[in-house]
């Protein structure tokens, strides 16, 4: 394999995680470029610098606590804080492991240090990409991925699932009469009720505005889907406390089934969307199953 042509030292030099090899007394014998950048050190300052001198005063756990655990042959992992050569704070996740010689004596320790700020920034970007900032539910990007996976699973197992398109009736009135802050609060509360009403294996997502969708895994037929939707309407419709005002809320739900109603994601979603608008046309506060020619446009103001 081509990766075997790279020596271990070359790999460690290139990985984006700080790596240090220290003697039992904490003296650094090696630090890779990432660690030198993290601590603000030049190659000329190494080796023979004590790693502990960069540990922030009062950082938990204490230096001696870590050292005693390592000398006992234990590994150690935890969050701690270092300071660079210029005094700048670095919050890191540190992992330390003892290294042994052939006689079984501990000769060195290897440290891995991951900048938590960078890690949390990456997590934040991931959250922005896949989760709705208002409700915390999966957004359109993650929903599309879950829908593709549900279709692939159904194809492999020759099973089916239901797709729900959920819309709040007269949502605009809430914004117009109580303000957009109340509208946002309604969306958050509804998202919580939807999650509680459905199974953990199901996916509920917010597409935008007051439009939500749900994937009901392993639903064999329309009868089962209808039972789930009837319970969902019972759980999620009703009174909501919105900024000191009680408001009665109802929902309209459209149902489509895979693979019976459509064989691709876009058509399946359109079927559920159209069925939802037929539920609105029938008087709202209810549900509608997909009908023939579901791809036709159908809208209710």
C-alpha cells in the first residue's frame, strides 16, 4: 500500500494534532510542528524544555496528579489549559500514554494535544451546515441526506416508509398579531412536541418557515402511517403559551409512501407537499394521503 511508504516520523510531522515525546520528568525530547505552533515555540527552543512550564497555573488537573498517574503506568486524558511562550491561553484536550523499553521500564511519555477552540469551531460549522439554528432540528441539508439513506435502506430490505409534510395552519396570523418573536417561539415549541411524538428512529426536520417534514421508518402501509399522524395531531395541536398569550394551533399534514407513491426523493416530497395542501383545502386541522397525479401543483392561500 502506498501509505506504507511514509515513515511514522513523517506522518507525525504532518498531522494537525500537537505531539510531544517527553522524559518521565517532563522534559520535551520531541515536539512536532503542530505543537510548536500551538505553544508558540521555535525549533531552536527545543528539545530540553519542560512541557509542564507551559501548563497554565491552576489548570486542572495539577501537574503532579498527571505525573503520578503516568508513572504508575496509566494513561491520562482530559481538558486542560496551556500558555504559549508569549502568555496566550490555549485550551486543549490532552491525551498522554507511557512508552516502555524492552525490559518493561517506562522511558518516555507521548502527548497528543488538540486545540479545543479549533475543534469547537469545526463543530459549530458542522452544526450550521446541518441543523436549524432556531429549532435545533435537522435542516434541509441533513434531511436530504436522511431521506436518501431511508430510500437506500428500503431498497435493500424491500421495505417501505412514510414521508410527512407538516404545516402550521394560519401561521402568518401569529406573526401579524403577536409578533415574530412569538412566531419563533411557536416554531421552537412545535419542534419539541414533534420530536416527543415521534420515535427516536424517525427523523423530523425543518425545511424553513413553518414547514416541517418527517421520515417514518419501516411503515408498512397507509393505515399505519395514518395512525401515527392521528397521534401526532393529538400531541402537537392545541394550546401554546406564546409570550404571555395563549393561542390555539392546528396543523395540516400530507402523507406520501415510498416506494408506492414515488421512486425518487424529489417526487416523494412533492407528493407529500401536495397532499398537505389538499388537507388545507379540506378545512385544515387534519391530514391527507397522496392521490393520483400528486405531482400536479396545488396551493391554498
